[in-house]
C-alpha cells in the first residue's frame, strides 16, 4: 500500500470550492429545472442536489468509523466491510428513496444552508486532525459507491465527498450551469 498524501490545504480548498459551486448551482437553477430528471439517474435535479449534500452529511459519520476501526486490527474493519458489501442491494434502494424523501425537507430553500453547515463542520474537524490520524484507515464496501476503495484513510474520506460531488454535478440537467 503506498503512503497516501494528506495535503490538508488541498482538502480544505476542495471543501471551499464545492461550497461556492453548490451555491452557484442553486442560484442558476430556474423554476422549471428543479423537477427535471437528471442524466443517468432516476432522481430529479432537486433530489440529486440533496444527494450531493448528503455525501457531506455521511462523511462526518464515516470519519467517526475510521477513528474507531483505524485503531483496531485490520481484520475487524475487513469483516465489517464484507458485511456491509453483502447488504449492497438494500443500501442502494435506501440511498435512492432516502434522498427522494429527504429532499422534501432539505429542498431548494434549505439545502444551501445545510451544505454550509456540513462543510463548516468538516473544515473544523480537518483543522483538528493530526498527521497520524489522517493516515489511519479502514476497509470499505467498494460496491456502495464508485469512489469507495477497499481501504481508505481518514484523508481519503475527507476527499471522498468532493469526488462524489463532481461525479453527480455532471448528471444535473439545469438549463444554465
């Protein structure tokens, strides 16, 4: 396994890049854009935009897991990841319908503030990480997301939502992006 880079400044800059771009997308969306279907997903633009926010919400929980499993023997997180991988099909169903339902509350009027809060929390958390903690890692279920790898460090987890964001923003069908 190669030594991961933990360029804290690059991670922080990416969080800020996404925050600014997300607000640009929200402002650029016309009234008739919100309910348009996206490209290559079953979500509408509004549902997919929430799903993009959800990745930042999820990462805070993933960081907690890495902090625990990263201190345990490797076989423990490997077994946990295999158990989660076995639940991939139900996970995708819950992920889809959960984003549909949650976008009713975290809709176009609320999701910008939610994204700001989540990114601010991640920035504060990143500021408090040590180099040792950023190198700690655990196994993940790669079938859950194209950007999950079998083994991810804490630094990788901080980078993950930006990769997820960039992937999904290309699927949006907003008239003016």
